[in-house]
C-alpha cells in the first residue's frame, strides 16, 4: 500500500528484495513526513544494509520501504 504520492529521490539499497533508504539521515527526514501524514510517531530501523521506517497505521505495526519512488509498506 502506497501511503502518499510524494516522490522519493533519495539513494536506496536493495536488501532481500526490499528497496530501503541508504542513509539514516534521509530515512529520518521521511519518517518525519510520514509521521505527519499518519498522525503518529515513526522511527527508523536498520534492516541489513538499509534503513526502513517503522510505526503504526490503522492499529497495525508497519514497516515502510520504497517501491517505484514511493513509500510502500513492506509487510
């Protein structure tokens, strides 16, 4: 599920078939934007060689990565 349509043009890495943020700083910036969008806290978590966004949406724990220059839930 894509959260919103703002394009993600930050450097990414592929880890176990998932596209993740390459740097913690870029992931943190997107975590702030996503937190404002879903109305709750979002953190960043290291997964392998990249960084994912983690938070709760619709009372479900979620992780987000990137797909086609958009944020997408990984789970």
